[in-house]
C-alpha cells in the first residue's frame, strides 16, 4: 500500500518532522 509506505517514510525520515516541508511537498488539499 503506497500510503502505508509513505507513512513509514514520514515516521523514519527526520525531514518529515518539518511541517513546512511537508506542507510544501504535499499540496493535496484544495
């Protein structure tokens, strides 16, 4: 499952702790 894989990456990769990075990378909200 791609979402599970990405969720695992977010948990393991320190850069995902940076909210601004996540928001700038994941423009999924309208």
